[in-house]
């Protein structure tokens, strides 16, 4: 295998992806390449990926490296992180198998990853996952106990975006977000929910043809163009008041409000929607299981645990909806949806008098509509 191309360099893959052009070589330093980053590299149509880190370290079953190789893109990893300092963006590099050259100068040798090898390693990691999450569970529960009062400490500023009594869709640029957002398209067009983009999730909404009503986050992975299009911006700050994203927003001449809170920006977005009186919260691309959390790179996800514990009764997690919404199953789900609606009619009068039952019916109705494609 030999390929050559101009190189783009960045230690943060999500910052590199928007700059990539087809046919270029992506030089990254990304241990445990995650699925969303891999999809971004594939969409950029890079010629090769050179990783100055282990693409699959064995810490957890990450599918990113396998996706890159399955897309026909050579992936060579295991180089020294110093490689990023030795290469200048825009230089012409040559990959000859696992060896990297600049002209006749040898820059180092890595490991050329093969599909079969990655599949075997991924299967082994999945089989051993229950052992790998023991520490994660203990850590999360311990922090949840210590931080159980953190939700009450959050001071939510007044927002122009009215959520009370409305459906709210919170979009994070996480695994499967494109497919699940597409599956919800009919629901969004008809119900007109409040659209909240969490950092890069705001770009995801615009890519899908929607405009976010509110952007929440530390503003490190959302484009300038999307920030300018948003009616309202809520910058997530640390508990001590530091808000690195605020300076960026102000440099664009845009107004912003600040919310101090621990945890992730997606936790903050869900909590804001809940406290502002949302009737229903639909989460797209959010982190909801151990692999998601390990991929996110956090040792403990106490805030996520606590937020979902409280918000759960009105939360519909759209993750994986697209897998149930394939065209070959559409007619089946439509029939099941119509049957379920007919069966629910006798219960309507009862549920109208009960708030908990109304919420349950709302969640059931959303599931029926998503699966049936209404």
C-alpha cells in the first residue's frame, strides 16, 4: 500500500475535521478513536489517517478504527506524539505501508491496521466489557452520592426560548445522531418542538435542515455560522464561574447568557428543559450507556446519572430509533401503530384526568408516530 497527499494536523480531531479536504492525509493524536470522529473523517474523504496514538487501546470497545478501515481508508497508528511537532500542515507526505515519508526523509513507522484484526479485537473487548465497567460503576455511584445536591445548586437564567408545556428536542452530536434525527423529521415538522443543540449538535440540526432555537455548551465544537444563526446562546461555565466559550461568542459580536453547572453540557441542556417546564424531552445522540460514557472519556458520569434519574418520566431517548425504522419494516410498524392507537382510545378519558398517565400516553404516542413514520 502506498498513498500520498497533503497533510492536515491537529491534536483535536473534532477541530481538524472541518478543515479537511478530499484526498488529504489526516494526522491526529487520538487514543481510542470514537465512532463520531471516525464518521467525520470518512465524510471528509481523506486519503489516509495517521494516528500518533493507539486507535484502539483496549480500554473499551470503540468502533471508530474499524469504520475507517471498512470505508477503504488506510489507518496507520502507534506513532510518537512528537510526530505532530515535526510535520507542518500542507506538506506532501507519503505512506508506504506502515512507514511515513516526507520526500526521501523517513519520519517513522507505525502499525497498519487490518479489518480482520480490528474485528477480532472488538469482539474480545465486547465479551470482556462487564469486567471493564466495574470501576466505572463504583466511581459513578460514589460521585453521585457526593454530588446529589448539585442539581439544586444550578441557577438557570431567564431565557427568551419558551419551553413550558412544549416538546423539546435536545440534539448532541453523538453516535447515530444523523440517522435518528432523520427518523424524527416528520415528528419535528408536525409538532414544532423547541430545538436545542448541544455544541456540535446545533450544527447537526442545521445539516438536517432545521434551525436551533437555543445552543447550549462550552462552544468548542460548534461553527461560527451556526452560532450566528441561533436566536439564543447559553454558555456552560464551570462552577467557579470560568466560561472559556464566552470569549469566543463575544468575539463574534453575539449576546450570550451563562449557566454555572457541573457535569456535561448535554446534562445541562436536559436539566434546563426539565426545569423550564417541558412537556416532553426527546434526546438525540446523547450518552446513555457505559460504552458511550467510556467513549466520552470520563471516569465518572454522576451528573448524567442524577439528571436522567430526575428527568426520566418525560424523557424519550431516540438513540437507535433509526434501526427500527427501516423501510422494510415501515408497513409493519404503521399497522402496529394504528392498532395501538385504536386500543388506546377507550383509555383516553381516564388518562385526561391523570397527570402521570397523560405523560405516559404522550411517550407512547411519540413512539408510535416515530415507528409508523407519521
